C-alpha cells in the first residue's frame, strides 16, 4: 500500500482547473465590494469569533 501511495504522490499531476466566466464574474464582484468598503474581510480568528458568537459583526 505504501508503494502505491508513494507512486501516486510522485506522479505528474496534469490536472488544471479553469474558472468559468460566471466564477470570474463573482470574483470580480467580490473584489470590487472589498475595494469600495461595501464588504469586509476577516482574519481566521476574527471569522471564528463571529461564528462562535464571541464577537458580533
């Protein structure tokens, strides 16, 4: 089993994901909202605090 996992890990990975035009549009919209201050981004700890209700938005 270890041999097969090692082989799989070391083989070339030729998989390439291409974003759809809809995904790119969403990324662009989210970026624009962040740049204009309409949306916020949080650190991992900040997001965790909000999710666990230690902090409010």
